[in-house]
C-alpha cells in the first residue's frame, strides 16, 4: 500500500477539472467549490445540480467526452466516470503533465486520494485510510461531526483576529506561542463554548496585556 503524505492545498482560483457527470462527480464538484476552486466539468451528460451550477456560472460545463486538451492549465483533476478507458486516459494524461489526479475508487490510477472532510469554518479535518476503506473514513468523519462542536470554529475566528495584536505586543515567536497555548487552555475557550464571545475576547485581551507586561519587566 502507498504511504500517502497529507497536506492541505490552496485551491482558490485554481483550475480543477472533473470528468464525469453523475452523483459521484457532483460530490467532487461541490467539495471543490466549497474551497474556492475554479471548476471545469467535462461529460456528455450531467445531473440536474451540476447543470444548475453551470447555468448559474458557478462552474464551466463542457458537454462532451474527455479530450486531453481539457487538462490544459489544470492544477488538479478528478475522473469519476463509469468508463474505465476514459478514467485510465484521464489518469495517464494528467500524470504525464504532473497534474494531481484522482480516479474515484481506483487508487492505482491516482497520484492523490481524497480524504473524508469535516469543515466547520476555518477548522478542516481530513480523514484518510490510505485508500483501504473510504467507508471507514466516512464513519470516522461522522463521529468527529458529532463530537466537535461549533465552538472550535468560533475560537479559530477569535484567534485569527488576535494574531495582528499579539504580533505587536509580543514580538517574539516563543512569547506568542506561550500566549496562545495559555489562551486555548484557559477561560477563553470556556466562554466561547458558552456562546459568550464578548467575554472570550475580553479574557483573551486581558491575558495578552498580562503577557506583554510580564515580558517588559
């Protein structure tokens, strides 16, 4: 079994090609759109939702069979058809051009595999079984969805808003790291989980002031 290296890619504005127009292709397109990709769909037929995406200008739809030129300028490609010859051709063409490619349910034809994804705001958890069992990955995702509440997304929004202030008050990376470590272990997260974001921000700023004062002494 391949040892897959996990990483998070910035797909905003990048050309991502999905070959196939069925329900599986629809899921891939929908996920890519959630992460800001510029999606091109290639298939003689497509689901109603995919056609609606095209009519709304959310994706570009090419209503024909796959051609090698469809991958011109692509950064990533999915093959999600029920025709093995087309899937193999997409994989071969993409890998010759060093384009990340995934052929659904055929790991030997993939240069990357798609994890099960849980997204809450800026929090993204990706779960992979190395291609051994997508079903297990999806089950684990559902378990995470049940146990990880919306508080984490709210906490991330707060931490992100505090970073510029922390950089001004605490110029040292080690000092900022200590501050944020204390922050997530302290009262701030308790306030966030209770839905009291104002109190959470006040507590975070009070801790920051205390850390800055301690460093100046």
